[in-house]
């Protein structure tokens, strides 16, 4: 099945610093989704990227889809304590999104 | 709208017992999935369904059964619980195509002793 590598596994940053997590696939992706899971919570859908080179912004979050559609990144500018959690990318595990394969996630902790 | 509702929230089972984790959604979503989450392993797909009467296996289906008799409900059955099934289980649903993201339930924390 589809596999996706996500790095780093952990990231500790001072409040106000930037944060980036990366997802890499060995195959071309039709789309990629990003989720956030707060400690003790459930994953929450953030965004989906579909087009080659696509860039989408949500306030301090910037999502990019690589030109070859094999990698993606999530960048958070000026982190806040509310950004704490684990960020997952998810890619189609089959023909479409009927089965998603999740990356192992990047756990972000903020040092106040 | 309640979204995706999972019951129970917590459960302790003895090895060999069986039980059903319930999942219901009120968004008329066609796609539904069950994931398990273990530390350091991310979310792994157990079973999924693209509509009532249609189910298929995911990455880790052994020891679990599902059925989808209605659009709303997608129960997960543990046939004979084993300690290796200790995990947090999430049910999720999505509109057809899955292109608008999945909505997750709040999870069931299962411990098998």
C-alpha cells in the first residue's frame, strides 16, 4: 500500500518561533490532506491540496504541495501555545480517498 | 448535528472477550472508516466502507469485523480480544470521494488485560 514518510517525529520550539513539518512519498499523489490532533483529542481536518505547486494559507499556517506532487509541507509562523499537538499528513491508500494512509505525525511542543 | 459519535469512550476487556465498538454519524456521509492509534505508530486503517452494504479491509484487519447495514452506523466488532488490541480506536466519516476531509469521532480507549 501507499506509504508516506513524515519528518521530524518531534519538534520543540520556543513560543514565537516558526515550525515546519514535511511529508514525502515515493509515488506521485493525487492529493494530500493535513490533520491536527490536540493532546488527548481526535484528528481534525485542516486542508486538502490537489494541484502541483499549490500553496494554501490559513492564518499563520502555510501548506505547500510539491511540483512533482510527491511531497508536502506545513509551516506555522510565530507559533503559539494553541498550536501544540500532533500534525499528520494523509494520502490516498487506494484508488481514491476511500482509504487514507496517515503519516506517523510530527508532535509539536511549545516552550513558553 | 452531533457529527461522529463513538461509544463507549473507555473499555476494559479480558483476553478472549468479545465486544462491539459503536460508531454513528448524522451527516449522511457515504464513506466511513475505523482506525487504531498506538504510540509512535500514527493512525492505521482497520476497515472501511464506501456505502451501506459495502466494506473492505484496511492495513490491520485481523481480529476485527465490520458491517454497514445503514448509512449512519458502522460498528466494529472485536471477536476475541487480545492484549495487542489495546489501543485508541477512532471512527471517521467523509462525503463521497473523501475530498473534503474526514470527520473523526472522539475515540474509544480500549485496554485488554
